[in-house]
């Protein structure tokens, strides 16, 4: 079923969903089940599975020269989606990137997903690779998520890259996109960012999932700004508990977001790792309760492989 159909059926009830990462190469499907098994009692209608573009690394060969090699550390998104749907009977939402795909490869990936009965995708651009100063698309690939949304929408209308195909199978993908309550880091301002978010919605995106945020005011202000800009699709808040000392620096650095002073102060006062984790759990629990009370369509948790922490939060909220 489509993500937006779940929202429609739930009416004013707030749903719950989880995002997982494929295991590192060499890992097993059991690694994923270990994370999801303890979370399935909360009945998420869908689970997102992230996609990871290959990175270029420099490796020394036996002759002593450095060679550039492409390594994908977390392959397997499509297979994992199929396994999740089969084991739990819930929908899986694969993330699909512009980066690393030509238009033809994108089309093939969508055909595979459609044959696997995957009905939802989160359409994203992806980030610059290590050692690249800015995002570089694959030759013949898309520059922006907007172009990816357009390609998916075309397939939903039976239009394929090969213009000789007439009456092509119309896929029925429900299309999610990313949203940034603290704006995307490359956008010069929020208005600019929202212009392109609106363009994606006008091109066919059905719902938005936000980047994580730690101050609900940012989410509420973002939803208001979207509505004023004419963006009227559901906006799902993405949530992640901060549980470790190093995340005070790594989360703002990687995700270009702010941590509220009150959270940082509380965190810095805690002496043990357990006390820090507890502060993060309580903070995320309070965020979740307020968002649920405000009637958001769904609380979307970035599990980052730690279901025990997510369980604690969800148990207190539902
Ligand atoms: P875009 O919508 O293409 O926007 C990128 C920037 O360009 C923005 O600043 C925007 O304002 C601007 N822009 C957009 N369109 C245009 C245009 N036509 N002309 C000029 N400027 C434009 N990354 C992964 O690698 N794998 C994942 O699985 C993954 N999952 C994610 C899930 C969520 C919920 C979120 C919020 C992010 C995720 N990301 C993931 C990260 C994402 O790939 C990055 O944030 C990336 O930098 C931007 O992706 P986007 O789809 O928002 O890009």
C-alpha cells in the first residue's frame, strides 16, 4: 500500500515508522531482523531502507602505487526491502538516489522495484562523495532530486526513456522527498530551498520526510512556511535520539543542524554514558509526545541500528 494511503486511513492518528541502514558489506540479513524484530510490535506500516552510493578510496597496490577504487560499504537496499516485506508483511520504502545512477539505471531499478511490488520510494539527490567538494552526478544521471521525481512520475504515466515504448506499464509509485526544517545546507536561504521543494511536489512528490531536528519549533515553523509556500503534502518529522558525547559535534557537522542549548547543557552535566543516553531518550520522548499531540501524520525514527533506545522512546509515547 502507498504511504499516503496509510496516512489517509489513519485519519487523525499518528503512525510510526522506522528507518534502517543496510548492514556493512559482509553482514547478514539477520543483522537487520535483529534491529527490526523488537520494533515490529509497534506496528509500523512501513520501514525505510537507506541507499549508499559507492565511495572512492585510494589503496596502495603491491608495486607501491595508489589506486583509486570504488567501494560500496552498505549494498543491498533492494534485497533488504523485499526481505522486510516478506518477513513482516509491511511496506518497505527504499531510498533512491540521483548519485551513482544514470537515467537508464534508475529506470531499471524502478522496474525491479515495481516487479517486487514495492510501491513507495524516497527520491533523493545524495551527497558529495568523500574527496569531492560538491555533489557530482553520474554521467547521464540526474543533478537534482527534482529530475528523479520527474522520471518516477513519467513511469507512473507509462513513459519510459525509450520513446518507442507505447502503452508502457504504468507504475504506481508513491513518491517521498526530503525536507529540511533548518534548510538544506547548500541553499542560500529557506525561500530558495522551499522553491525547489515546491517544484518537487508540483512534479509529483506525495509527501515529505524531514531531516532530524531537536527543537520542535523548527518543525512547526517549517510546516507553516511550507503551507505558506503552497506545499500541501503531509510532512513527516524525522527523529533521532542523541545518546553519545561525540554526537554533540558529529550530528551538527554531518547533518547541518543545531542542537538546542538546553540539550547540550543537560548532556554535558551527565557523567556516565548511561546518564547521557537517558537524557537523549527523554529529550526525544518529549519531542515525540508534543508532535503526536499536534497531530503529525507519522513519527519517523532514524534507528541507526539501535532498536533498544528507540523502543524505550516509543514505549513511552504509545
Ligand atoms: P535536492 O532536492 O536535489 O536539493 C539539493 C540542493 O539543491 C538544495 O539546497 C536545494 O535547495 C537545491 N536545489 C534543488 N533543486 C534545484 C534545482 N533544480 N536547481 C537549483 N537548486 C536546486 N542520502 C543518502 O545518500 N542516502 C539516503 O538514503 C538518504 N536518506 C535521506 C533521508 C532523509 C529523510 C533526508 C532528509 C536525507 C537523506 N539523505 C540520504 C541525504 C540527502 O541525500 C542529502 O541531504 C542531499 O544533500 C540532498 O538531497 P535532496 O534530495 O534534498 O536534494
